[in-house]
C-alpha cells in the first residue's frame, strides 16, 4: 500500500528501512522524505515504522489507541 503519495513510499519501503537499521522516524524522513510535504501520511507512516521496528527487535506490537 502506498503510504506517502507525495514521494510514492509504500508500507514495504518503510518496513525495509526498519529492517535495514533505520532507528527512528526522523532518520527515515532523512532517507525517504516521507511526511515532509503535506504530512497527511505522518500518523500512518509512524505507526507502520514503529510496528516494523518492534518486529525487528522481536517485541509484540503495541496496541493502537482508538
């Protein structure tokens, strides 16, 4: 699924960066420019990135607040 329309970044792209060792969302932004233009995707992108980081660390995903 495309998460960032402005830069055509998918959930798979975000997950790949997390697996490749990107440690925080700001570093992901530096590498991909995600959520830098309109920022409509920022919440979704952060959730996907954090879930991917947790999987990389072998942690259970955190519950998403409704």
